[in-house]
């Protein structure tokens, strides 16, 4: 009798425990606790904000793509060249950014996205104004784009002839660091030297100067170019030339270590790095390569 009562008690207890578990499971499934309710609605709010920001970001991306297309068109018209592909340069940075986002919480990602969108909107506004101004200048410039130096002055398809770049280099005779305000091409004597833009021959200097025989071309828009250590000039002062015309033959005149061409570009009287003015004939990859070559030289040839 006593054993039966114990068995009945255990059965009743297990039944109530089972019922409590089932009730708790059903209640938890149908209803949220205050903490779960707040967490669920907080997540919903974050999801809604994220969707709004994503829509704004997508919209801005479309505008950026449109501006990039405008940039390509302007670049093609102004420089008759394919614009530089910046995406390839920043691909690694974008990958690193993506990996860093994976380690962030939802709230941190939301804050990061919000800051990125605001920053993008600010930059986009400035960029749009900049391109509008550039478009106006392009309209004014018109055919004068032919007067911008934009090719190499020698045939250099493999980019192996450029040996000394712009900057502080070792002087071949004085053996001291001196400012080298142009670039040097190692080229045999007697090869053709080309005008890098339309213009008028401003001067033809003789052998008496340290630069040797030199041709200077005024392109009429603030740009002048000079070609030094020549063997022979094939143009005269005051003569009009067009981009690609043969203006001289390469040589070794003046204070020169070996046969080479020293080429300079000036804008408003200030010497600038000529490597940045080869955009008409170089692909982005070739530009990067010739830039590395120019920066690797330690000694000039004049």
C-alpha cells in the first residue's frame, strides 16, 4: 500500500514537471520576456536603419559611378587617353576593410556604415563641384589640349631607355647629390627625338652650354619643353611643330656622361616631373612601371 502511494506520488510529480516544461516552452515560444522583447525590437530598429543606410549608400554609389563615367569622358576628350584605374590600387585596402568589418558587432558596423555614408556624401558634393568646374575649363580649352606635353620624346615601347628620374641624384662628374629637374633616356646617337606637343620653337641652343645642343619648345599654354645633349637640331627658332614631329637627333653634346637625352617639362616657368605627362601612350600598368624605373635611378647622366 505504501509502495503504491509512493509510485502514484512520483507519477503525479513527473506529470506536473512535464506539464510545467511544456507550458514554459509554449509560453516562451508565444511570448517574449521583457529582455527578449527589448532585444528583438532593438534588432528590428537596427535592421531598419541599416536598410535605410544601405539604400542611401546604393544611391550614392550610382552617383559616383555616373561621376566616374563623366571623368572618363572628360579624360578621353582632354588627354585622348584611357583614364587611370584607381580601383586596382585600392583593391587590397578594400579587402582589409572588409575583413575588419567581420570582427565588428552589429552596432559597430551600423556606426561604421553611417560614418562612411556621411563621409561619402561630403566627398561626393566636393567631387561634383570639381568636375563641373573641370567641364567648364574643358569647354574653354577646346583644341588646345594638343598643346599639353603627353607623349615620350623618344621611342620607348619597352620602357627600358629611361634611366634617371626627377629629383635628387648623384652628379656623374661632381659626385655630389644635386637636383635633377628632368629625366634622362639612354639612347644611341642619331636617333629621332619627337616634339611631345604642338607648339613653337622658342630657342635652339648650341654646343657651348653645358646642356649641349638644346631645343626649347613653347606650347603657348604655360608649358614649355626642352630636349638637351642633341647631336643635331632639325628645327629652327620660330618654327611651328606638331606633336610627334621629329625635331632633333639624339647625341652626346655638352656636359654629358654618355649619349643620352635630357628632357624637361616646365609649367609657368617651374620644372615639373615629366613622367606624369606620358598619359597619352601609357597604360596604367606601364605608368606604374615607368614610375618605379624613374624612382630607382641613383645617378644622372648630366
